[in-house]
C-alpha cells in the first residue's frame, strides 16, 4: 500500500514538468509528507494498537458492561479515527490548493447547527475546487466530510458523544468513523497521479463510491 503511494516518484514528475515552480515545490512536498505520515500513523500504529488492546481486554458486544476496558478502548478508537481522519483531509486540501495556486488554503468563518462559530477551510475549499476541472471530483468528498464533522464536533467542541455511549452502554457501528478515511485511500493518491503524471482530469464520485475514469 505504501509503495503505491510513492511520493518521491510523484515529486520527480513535478520537477520534470516544472509544476509547482521550484520555489513552491518544497512546501508541496511537505504537504504530501504530512498526508502520508498521518495515514501511516493511523493505519500502522493506532488501528493495530487498538485491535491488540481490544483483543487483550475483550469486547462483549452484546453486554459491554462485562468488558468495560475493551469497551472504552473501542470508544477511544472511534474518537481517534474521527479526529485523525479529519486531519488527513486537512492535508489533502492543503496539498491540492498549494499545487494549484502556490498559496495556503484560506478559511472562512461559519456557524454550525450547534451555534459554534469557527474558521472552516472546507467551507472555502469545496466551492473553490468545483471551478477546477482537474480537481472538481474532490468536491464529491463533501458529504463524507460533513458526516465526519457530525461525529467530530461533539468530541472537540461539545459534550462527548462517546462518553454518552459509555454511560448508556451503547456500542455503535464503527464503519461511519472510517468512511472518509477509506475513500481518501481509494481515490486521492490516484487522483494526484492522474493530474500530475498523466495530465488527465480524473472523474469519480467519492461519496457514491464510483470507479475513477481519466
């Protein structure tokens, strides 16, 4: 999996093409390394560590009170997946915006449904990316990012959802916490290769899980 996401080859192609320009290339490399490092930490460190912990402590799904430490480990895994998947998406936006413009991705103030006001990069990124044919398929990640934010906001800004699940002895499916991560793995690096190496305009719908065409 990591060999498929070969940043060195991708950057070599950027050098040959002269895009980004030499004085902008280093920061683009940094954004890609951030993305790959975050993915590696999540997939090769965090997820295996949680799996080992849950195996060690046990998790009785139909009676989580019988395995409280395993239950807490599973809830902690949900939070880690949600928060770190959002950090992965941040690096995707940073890399793409820098490659396309040579500037840092901007933010805009927004207020969510809970009345929390904050600076949002996604609120600027998704309208922007729809105007660039080479990158417009990234706009189809918006429903996935929005769904993840519904899980992340309580953990970051409000009363914790998973703490409520713990007190109510409720075990939810973990798949929604990993949906954005799975689609990033499926599409983003191939999209970068398509634009940078093949000079194509990849087309797909990340939310619907369609195939990619070039």
